[in-house]
């Protein structure tokens, strides 16, 4: 996918990832540390993480096509292209955490020690993965904005 309605697809698709990844990260963290949020939003988080994971390679592929339209690249664009390739790892991490939260939700009626340990492990993983995904998206997005509208 290279263009949509005559516009570069990357310029349109990127907005989905820029919104979905941080939203999914925040909701995943909430669900991991707050049982009431998990009860209400667990399946939404799984769905958002899956959509984000599906959208990420489409966005990076469209970005790669756009990158290849020029033979010379400014360093900031090269940086953006390199950072953009890492987004798939954040998206995978978000889906793995979302699925782990869903497993916790399904096992919520157990009262054994294993469930408590699993809850803590998943909460820590959700915070780490969620925070890194947000930082990653901001860094990728900032370098993309600088590449497009910056003076470097």
C-alpha cells in the first residue's frame, strides 16, 4: 500500500499507530494494576493491541516506500527510518502484555499464590512495555516530524 486517495499512505496510516500504541499502553497499564479496569477493558486492550500490531507493518512499509522515493536523505530522515523499524517490537510487546492481562482476567477467580505472583509480574511487564512503547512512539514521531517540517 503506497497511496490512499492520492496521498502517501504513510502520512495517513501513521496517525493510527501514533494514537493506538500510547492508548493501548495506557489502558494495558491500567488493566494490569487496577482489577476494576481489567474487568471492564481487558478485551478492548487485546483488540487495540491486535489492531495496532496489524497496522504497524502497513505503516512502516508505506514509510519505506516513501523513503525510497528519494535518492538522497537528510540524517534526520535516516534516523526516523531506523527508529520506525523498531515500532514492530513495541507493537508485539503490547500484544503480548495484553494477552497476559487477558489470561489474568480469565484466571481471576483463583485465589492461589501463583495468581498473585503472576499478577505482579504482568503488572511490572505492562508498565515497562507500556512506558517503552510510549517513549518509542514519541521518539519515532518526533524524528518524523523533524524530517518533514524541521530545518536539520
